[in-house]
C-alpha cells in the first residue's frame, strides 16, 4: 500500500479526474470492478495492480495471435 501526495497542487475543477488509489491525475481512465469496492476511477497503473491482486496470474491480455 502506498500513497503519493501530489506536489503539483492544481485546482482543476473536475476537468481532470484523480485516481482513487494514488491520487494522480488520470490520463487513461479505468473503472474499478464492483467487487473492489473502490469509489472513483483508477489510473492504468493502479488498475493493473488491482487486477493482479484480485486475479493473480491471469490478468494480462495481450493481442498476440
Ligand atoms: Zn493510480
């Protein structure tokens, strides 16, 4: 578990969402699964972390066919 305080204190009023876990501005927005009981959106990093926490071993989806 880690928390990062945002150094850049931008007062963006809802224009940019913050990640519910790391509190960083989200460039790529991911919706958490219901069973994660997370309120808000996630950045790609935290989303994939959560995925591997909850579904270890079988979370990578790569388009290699
Ligand atoms: Zn995050």
